[in-house]
């Protein structure tokens, strides 16, 4: 049936002169008329509900502009007010009161062939804390990016929020809050709930379904991964994905500073999930790629929490099981101030993920410059309001000598010629150490090849692949990561490299007769949404 008369003439008989459809131009024009990012988020997600093809075509063609609107930093504000933007059908809410009915709830989801689940319990949403059932915005956004940045068909993706209550008093008193209005339920009922959920996912969707943990609080995140990683296809992006993108930044920076990875003396300001995850992956990389022992590798790492440098038997305490592996030996001075730790460590790389805004002060950055001629400054806390310092503050305090990366995006900078070293660009495009460079490609590898278990090697391989995609021009302009416009190709390359590595280790369970030479084609076929032809230019990126 023709649409003549039902739609305007141009829509019925398009005469395009460029590669943007009329619908796409229309959507962008409407989006740009909103002044507030919260309203832009709402508009984009309603487009996601009504027309996924158009939504993901928009993401494919405009990743740099739209990623900050559908994920960090805007998704934080959306989660804080999620009742105002939520629409049914975006994901499954599973309350702990339905413990005996989890399988039936999973079967209520209209799509039956689920390959990837992103699940949160909402206790640690970005740097915003406990948002309970409002945390649903995170798994929805994560899987939307997995499709938009890696081409995974959305029908294979399921966002899940486990509702176990909230300890946020504002939400408990909020008349619009739609979660369980009780304080968080803890172990053993919590543990039983998680165990039943994991087993239910396998029973309904198969033993190789990916279950990615997202924004769980520290006290649960590490033990859940430790418990379930050996027998399920699972990982925690806050721990492992963040670690991988930071590691990639270090690898890229080595091309600019001419320092090897084993030459870095890294100070981590923060000892939460992301920094402990990075610590584990950094040590593992030094062992696997640089032939260092565990103890030798740990000597390159100094970790600071709210009480100061981690030291075994520290008099002020606060050393948890997760922090213990990264404590300096007994007898090391107990140093409470960051600026003094930098001097003690002879720091070359300062990484912040403590959500303490402005903690990389001029004093700190000046002290860092005294220790190293080309220091790495990674201010990774997000959203932007929580950043340890801005890009401009880092470059000015170090007289243009630092190598900078951030957790949330910063606009390009124009520095005065007197503020940068000779032969250095005065136009700087700060790089964003965004997990979105890592997790879409890793998920694509896992779901297309049925990888289980997911291991550290996958995230080391992903970091190396991402680093290799950074050009000399990117580095000259001050970015340790490729332009977001290349992220679809980068995700595909990461997926291929991770898949080949897992295949050689016997962790691909797609078929018993799978041959390695088939891998690139299978990944490419799986990464085909929304347009199969979008990957026609990717042959050059395939693993060799």
C-alpha cells in the first residue's frame, strides 16, 4: 500500500542529496530546539521507544554530540528524576518481594532470545549514590550504547533493575518514587535474591547469556564478581571496563612520553571500585606483558583513600579486604595528604576517581610537575561537576606539559603559545576516558562468540586494541583516545581481537566446530544494526 495522501510528498517520495534522511534531519532540528539537556534526554529516549531504527541511526552518525545526552553526564540527572522520564517497556524491574517468581518475570519480556543483560541494584549510580529503582536509566543507557556503538541488535539486550529498597531518604519521601519504599534489604536475603536471579537468567536464556553487573556498591560488587565469574558469563563494567580504558590511556601516553608502562609510578586518588579494578588490571598487565612478579608490579602503584596512603596495619584503619592487596608494606610512612604522597612516590601518573571536586588543586598539580616533566593527569570522576580538575586547570598548572584525560567530556581548548612547550599544539582536544570505548566491543565479542568465562585477558586485549587505534595526530592534539566518530570501527576491532584471544584459550562456546578464520565474519554479521551496510567499510579493521 502506498502512503500517498497519508504523509507529505517529500516523505512519500524522498529526493535526498546527502546521506541524512529527512527523518534524521527533522529529529536533530527538534532536538536542538530544547535548551535543557534533561529535556533532550527525554526526547531521545522517547524516540528510542517509538522508532529504534531512527534512534540508532542518529547515534551512528552523531556519537560525539549524542553520547553525553543519552549517557554520562546527562543520564545522572535523568536517574535522579527518573519518574519524570521513564516509560514502560524499556527494561524489567524485579523486586525482591517476587523472589519466587523471577523466572516468570523474565519470561514476561517480549523478546525471548536474550544474549546480554545489564543489571543494577541502584546502590551506587555514577557518583550520585543510592538511587534505588531510579537506577534503571543506567542499564537502559548502557545497552543503548552497546547497540549504537557496536551494532548489537537491540532485541538481544535486556536492561534489569533489582529493587531491594533504598537508603536514600529523599526518595523514600518522594511521592513520585516508584520503587520499594523500604530501607535496603541486606544479606542473607539479598544474597539469596541475587543467586536466584542469576540461576533464573540461565534457566530462561541459556548458560552463556551475558550478565553484566552495573553500579553495585563496593561491598557487593567485588564479592559478586568473585563468586559468579568462574561459572557464569559475567563482568562488572565499573571495575573491569573502567580499568581497561584507563590502561589504554596509559598505553597511548607511552607513545607521547616515551616512558614504558613499567616506568610509570602511578598514584590513584580514590580506592573504590574503579581504582581497585584498575589496580588489579595494571598489576596483571605488568605481569603478563612486562614479566614482572606480583610484588614488583605492585611497587609501581600507590593508592589513597579518604584517610591517606594505603599502608598495611595503618593506625587509622579503614583497610578493607578489597584494599589490602594494594597497601604499601608495613613500615611505610602513613601519609594523609595527596601532595605529600606525590613527592614520596616520585609520581609520574596521577589518576583520580574519588568524586572529590577540585581535589587536583594548583598545589597538587605543581607538585606533580616537580616530580615529572610530562606527568599524566587523569581526572576521571563524573559527572563533570565531580571532576578533580578541569582540562584548562591541568594544562595551565603544568604549563602545557601534562598528558590529560577526563571521565566526562571537556570542550576543546585554545592555549596561549606561552603556555605550552615548543613544538606542541596550542589547540587541545582533551580525551575522555569513557568506558564506552571498551564495553560495547567487549559485549559484542562475548555475545557473538558465547565467551565464558570472561577474564582479565579480555580487558587487557581490549585496552591494547583501543590504544592501537589512536593516531599520532590524536596524540599531538592532546587526546589519548580516538575520536568518537571512529567508535563503531573501534568496537568492531576490539570484538574481533577479544574473540580471537578467547578462541585460542578455549573460551568460545558458539559452536563445537568453530574455526578461527570464521570469527571476523561472525562478529561482523552480528554487529549489523541498524543497517547491514554500515559495516561494509570495516574490512580494513578486521583482525589479522
